[in-house]
């Protein structure tokens, strides 16, 4: 994350979650308070954790690996060995309560299927640990509120893993929207989907996969609309549809939705488990920004008024983890991606489905 981009966004008080949160660079006060890196326990050792989170810890300045928590003992032992952790720093889901007595663990990063997020996050908070939870935050808004309350009661902080808030291309898109380079923003379009071909995946199980495509991949479209508009929507309209196949028996497949923002900005979004897309487009009175792909792990391609943009990539995962660590060392530092933001997004999804069922615009 470049200081110039962060400073630019900070001056404009980008609206995120329930209110205005400044996207700021790390303050020197953080290091002066406690220079020791914050110890993180990684809970869940699936592909995202092993391919994107654990390898990028070495690029962090304020974050270190303190433990792993897994339901697969052999995998936990192998990965702990790869990262130089002693067996005493391996915990299982069943004995997770023991982390309460491990002072080296300050944060638990929950990286498991969405339907399990609330349970693990609440258990981590009850053990006195801060929580970073992957998106989508939970299966429904009631679980989100329970997570927020558990962390409030424990006096710990809660971050949601919205990596795009720390990724250089998306930060530049936000800067352009705030700077007036596109004029007055009128319309934001976004399509995000991937093809799920089996009913054996956890994505197809409501208890594990959450709402479905709209929460697993459509959340990128909802998020993009909100951070590009710089506001929360005031009302929504939506539809729901699915192929008549077993894999969509329990979860959402195709959803189309409109998000209506203050000032007349309209978001037009689509998501699915039966087609592939990753893009957004911002239409302003003076210019157009196209991003396709817009929110991938790498390989972003952005065009401003049809001209290819050159944006230096950064390490979004290290930036995300270090930001939370900085916020823990300095409690006055506001979170960029808070639990309240995660709740907002689930409430938007629930409103989209309500709109589809009741065939009307739903106010938020």
C-alpha cells in the first residue's frame, strides 16, 4: 500500500461499514508502544491458508505465526514443521480452549467454510483472543451480531478478511473515484461468479457454505459497489434463480441485484455458481473505469477511459494482517474492515433475497 494512495483516501474519509473510517498508513506510535510482532494462530489449513496466508506471513512487519489450529492432526503437524513451530503450538478444534493459556497467541485467523465462522470466532473471543475472520462473515446476520457481541464482551477486536481494501489496484480505483477524475459517479456495475460443478463441495451445503454464490463470490460485487461509491446503500432490489440440479438444492445460484446509494449512484450486480466472471465498471460524468479481472489474487487489468493502467502490485495479504496487528498494538487506530462491515454485507444479501421473494424494493 503506497503512502500517497493511503493519504489521499484518508483525507476524504472513505465511508465503510457503519460509518466513516480513515484508510491510514501505520503510525510510528504503534512501534513505540510495543515493537514486538503480534502473534497469530491460523485456524483452518485449507488451500487459502496454505497458499496465500501462511506463505505471506514472512512479508509482514508487525505479524508473526504463533500457532496452528486444525481438525486434521497429520496436516497440522506437517505444516507446523514447515514453518518451524514446535508441537506445543499445534492445537485441535476440540481442544481449542487451551489457547487461552498461550500468551504467544494474540489473534486467531479463522479460515474455514463460512458456516463455521461464527462458532470458531466466538470460541476464540471467549479465549480472550482478537479475531480475524474470512469473508463472508457468517451464514446470517444473527450469527454476525453474535460474533460482534462476543468480541465486545471479551474486549477484543474483530476484523473481516476483505483483502481488496488493501490491494493496490482496488485502492487506486477508490482514489480515482474520490479524486473527481471520473466526474460525478452515476453507475457502478459488477459481475462475480464461478462455476461449481459438484454437489460434493462444501459450497453446496447450506450448513457449511452459507447463503450460496451471493455470499461466497457475490460479496466481491457488493463490496466493490460500496467502496467505489464511498457509501452504504439505502435500499436494494434483487432476484433469485437457480438451475434445477442437486448442487443448488440448498444454496443460492444466480442473483441479480440493484443497490441504491445516496446521491443517485446506482449499483448493478450479478453473481452465480453457474458462470464465471470477475469485473467491475464505474461510469462517471467525465470518465469510465473498467476492471476485468477486478478482484483476483493477481493479474489485475484496469483501464481508464479505454487506456491500460500500470499499477505496481503489492502484497495485499501482508498489508491486511499488518493492519490488524497495528490496530491491536494501537487500540485508537480504526479498523478498515470491521465486524460491522461484515454484518452490513450480510444484511444487504438478506435484503436482496427478501426483495426477490416479495418482488419489491427493500429499504435498509
